[in-house]
């Protein structure tokens, strides 16, 4: 029967995130989208993504806005990770770099014109959403369960009239469409909640934000829980509702990890008493803090409000407020900025939404790579609907599983069909929340196909235009991992003397001459007496080097027991497996039979010995596999938080007419505070033992070619010796300095990690090893020097090359430039 691999995962239900692609000054489209969103479950979290030909003047010279307009648009997309898009005008999808979404698949498209978001079905006189779940289902649910019966405390609600001169109603309270096909949304809201109809005014603001009245926009959050990773901070956003740019900002801010309170600037004077009261209420001691720290609030001014105007408004509100009650902010948090490889901040990810959650176990068939599970659906949703994409299930795979499943995968935010995960006949979106599957019906099973780690890595390389296939050393390394139960079993090989023993026992080929004069000399595998292996195991047990007994090696078919005898015909020392031993045996060399020497056995069971078998019998340290796998083990053990990683053993790479080999390629997801990022690509050049230079100019040239092809990839250079020789360092240092050149994002172009036997044979963890070594190593023994690939690269570069930290070096260069003054000729 095919093997099954279990994968634990968290399954979450959330609404569909629908993004509007629009020109930032397109008032009509923005108003229409905001009104459509009020008709959708979770519509308050539908982002508006500006697609710009040039940067609006009021957005220029603001913090974080040095990138070009296309980069900013893509930054918004990367931040929100929408499930579907609507275009305000045709061609915006391509302008945003989302042409991959234009393709149709089995279920259907995820792109529509804005006019198609609310579509009329045949033989119906009303329209329904093409994407997302209609809020009408939520209205029906709350009416059935609560409001059809007379309640002692009726739910207060408001319906604010739209302002034709601005977006204040749409952006702050929510406003239903005026289209006849959609008028049933407002009619049902009025029937169910009996709202108080009021004009857009400070009184409407007070009813919504001081008295807690329900509004159409707030109701879109029905039974949705926003999961914030950090403590909530109240942010009052002062904006001009006549500015579409400001309205885009306040609309999108609801998805940030903070509680946002919109304050129209022309209502500021009327709302001052209310704002002061809210700030005083928020300024309270932080629960559980022993140092008297207080909660504070942020008053942020929109980018259309000048600094002088903001300062005037600030003076008006200070009054009798405690000094630390509010922080004044004159810039927009650059959520569009590309994420860095440093530690996450709260501003790098939006709110995670969920309506339901459960834990599941996916049983993945090794042959088909498929698994099925029961999906989640909103309990209030009607069993079927018009749209194909009504809600989303996200699968968050556990990091703790074997080496058989490729669960760490590149994000496919810009092309939903570029993925190795397959769902309901449609590709699955992969992002920071996990694997997102769009669903239409309740009470159904979903099916996922999950790739092997090797397939995941090869697929990731293909994105960069690199064709990859498993090389001969890759096959050998893969077989080794199969024998020792994956990467965790590398503890058995994490000892230099054990590797030397295995390599001595392996066969070998010596080549002499060149061309037609080349000859080969074959060395047979050697046997080691049982007593030597017992001594090896006893030594490792005493040194606590990851071995419990000889069974650790025999049960994994690393070594195999047999009997030795000498042929009386040719004097060859033969080794016989237990199944081959008989009263008459055959000589391996002369192939003649002879009686087994029963009467001349050696003392103390000296005839019994071990031989290496399978991939361990391959010479030259299993064609370099030991060094590559031990380097991979060192990288996998960097972060105690167990950052998820998938890998492939050695691959042959083909790109741009270049043929190169990588000793391993891995995808590692930098995890911090439970947040996932697009995995980092790691490429390794590993060597074994040797007295002279192991790293050559040819190796460095190959790595330079790969680094040039894949910006941001991490390069690992590893040897099993405890040091790099001077000749190697002279080659490595210029390469490392070249890789340290800054990208457009200000980061190291390619972090380079330098590993030696100290890290490869690490017994407990790298911190402990470096602390024991002392000297330069001990300076970097703290955890922060290995909590990211970038930090670890900087530490190893400092240890072996004496280089300063990357950012310290950049600061020095900037300061040196400032210190240079132009020459003044004469006076």
C-alpha cells in the first residue's frame, strides 16, 4: 500500500478580500466600490489599491515613498494579498503587474470589471455579488435569531444620508447603492434594524462612535473576529473626506493592526470635547505592567493636511490632556514598502480575519500527494449562491512534520496559477495566512495536492528561469536521508571521526593519466572489526554525540555484519554476508570455492566485521553528500522557533546557457511572532575534508553567477574542516564584499553564510559551540546572531573575515560622504 504522511493544520474561515484597482482620483469608482462593499460580508476589509501613472503631489516627499508608482502599487497588493480584483477601468490589472490573474481556470476568473461585481442573474429582478458572500444572509440570520421577537433592549442603529460633495458617509458610516437592482439591501437594513436616519454630521459621528450605534459599514463585520498580534492602539485619523486620497487611506487603515477612528477635519472643532474624552479614557495603566506604563493613543493627520494646519489642530486639542496621552503623527505608515529580512514589525502585516476555526489532520497519499478535508462555511450562509467565490478557507500547515511534504512554498500573490498546491480544480493562493481556497457551497469536502519538498524547490527555481534536476550526488544524499529517517537522523553522522571511518570503509577509484592514457584502479570496500565499531559507539556515548548503541547504525543499514575468511587459492581476504555464509564459500577475487575455515577462526570473534552498505559505500565521503547534509542540518537548527524549511539535495541547474550544481537548495520561511513571510532561497556549496584549498576560483565564479541570477538568495559556503585556509579566504572575501552591495531596498544583495566543522558537527546548538570556542566565536554566541539568515551571515563573516556588521558599514559610508566638502578655490 502507498505510504501516508499525516500533516496537522489549522483550518480557518474568513470572508473574501476583494480589491479595487483604481486611479487614485477616480471619485465615481471609489464611491461605487465603497457602496458595493457594504453589501458584502467582510466588505469593510476590502482594500482599495491605487494604480498611478505619477505620484499625487500630496503623497510626494512622504516617509517611505521613494519607490516608483508601480512598486507602491505592488507593495499594497503584497500587503493585502487580495483573493479577487475588480478593475475601475480595463488594463489596470496589467498596469499593477497582475496579468497572471487574467487567465481563466476550471472554476472561473478572479478578475471582473467594477460594474460586474454586482450582477443580475437571468430571470431575476435583483443583483447579487459575483465575488463574496451577500450581507443579506447575515441580515436574515440576525433577524431570525434575534430581531423577529420583541427585545427588551433593541439594537440602536443609524443610517447616515450620503453627502454628494464628499465620501464622508461611504468612508465613515457606510452607504448602500442607489441602484434599483440593489435597493433591497437598504430596504432590509431598515426593516430589520429600524435605524435612525440622520444627515452626515458630528451628531452622526457621536451616535456611531460614542453611543455605539450600528451602521451599514460596521454590520459587514458580522461574526468576524480580527486577530491582532499586538496590543490594540487607538488611532484617530484626521482626514479630508473631499479628498479621494485621504478616503483611500482611511478605508485601508481598517485592515491595519490598530483600532482606527475616522475624524473628518471639517468636524474637528465640533468634536474636540468628544476627542478629549476618548483620549483621557484610553490613557490608563497597562494591565499587568509593573513600571507604571500607560496606554497612549495616536492622532494621525492625513497626507492632504499640511504640517502647518496639523500643528494648528494639535494646539487646539492639547488643553488639559495628560502630556503623554497622545502621540501626533504627520505621515502615513508605509504599508506598501517591501518587507525586509529583519524582524517583523506590527505594521508589516494587516489584521488576520476569521469567523470559525478548527484543527485538522491531512493524510497525504505518497503516490497521488492528495488529501481531503471537511471545509468550513459561515453558519448563516445560504447553502448556495450566485458567486463562485463566496468565502475562503485557509489551511495553515504545522511546521512539525517529517521531510516528506513540501509545505514551505513561495507566495503566489501576483499569479494564482504559479503554485505547486492544487485545490478544487483551481490553484490555491499561498500567502502569509497559509493556503487560501475559494469556496461556493456549504458542507463539502475539499481536496489538496501537496508537493514533495524536492518538487517545491524545483518549482521555486523555475520562477527565476532556472531548470533544475536531481544530480548524481543529489540521488546519493537522498538515499542517505532515506536510510537515517530524514535530516534529524544526521546526528548519527555529525562526528568527524565517524565520517572518516565510513569513508575508509567505502570503496574507491583512483584515476591516473589523461585522455587515452587514463587508467582506473578500483579499491574494494574495507571491513572494520566489530570491536572497532563498539569502541566508536562507546566514545560517542561518553562524549554525548548523538549515539545510543550500535543498533543506531545497523538498524538503518549504514553498516552490515558479516564474516571474514581468507581464500587459500589467491590469499584474498573475503567478506561474507550472513545469508552467504556456508560450509563452502566463493572467493570474491578468483571466484573459486573453498571450505569455510571452521577450525582456524580468530580469537575474540575476530572473523566478525562490519561493512558499509548502500549509499554509505560510495567513496569520497559519499560524493560530498556528508558535507552538504551536515551544512543543511546546521541551517535547519539555526532558529529555536523552528522556522519551517523544505529542501532538495544536490541539483543540477541550467539557466542562460550556464550549467551549475548546487549541493543543496532550500526554502526557509523566516518566522517571527507567528507571522509567515515569503520563503528565502538558500543555495549551498559544500566541501568535505582536506589539507589544502577546497574552495576554488571555479566555485566562486559559479556562486557569483547564481547570486547574480537570484537577487536576495542566501549563499552558504561550507567545509568540514574547522577553518578556512588563507588561500580560500582570499577568494571568499571579495565575493562576500560583492554580495554585500545594497539592493534598492537597502538590504544585502546576497547574504553569505560561512560554515566550518564547528557548526556542521555542532553537538547542542551553535550558541553553545561558539561560547565554548571563545575568541571571535564567543562574541556572537547570543541568540540574536542566529535568529535570521541575515544576522547569521553577518556573524560568520565577522568571525572568518573580520567584517563589520552590514548596516554599521552602510552608516560609515553615509557619514564619510557627508564629511566630504567641496574644495573652495581662493577667497
